[in-house]
């Protein structure tokens, strides 16, 4: 079923590097999610320390 020749190590590295750029905390989506979580944690700590209306 798979009639393609095997990839060379250079081709494997090219595709692996591309996949690694878009996963984890270094990706644009991961970084944005991390910043949103950090902001939410800061708001929750402020509410816990000072209350809602202060």
C-alpha cells in the first residue's frame, strides 16, 4: 500500500522540526494560553487577598 521510498534523515528532521515549532509552550497558541492562565491566576489571587469590592 505504501509505495513511497523511505525518507532521508534530512527529510525526517525537516518534518520533525516543523511539527515541534507548533506544539508546547513555545508555540503561539501555547504562549497565549499560558499568558491567559497567568492573568487569571493573578486576578484570583487579588480577589482572594483583597475581596471583590475593594
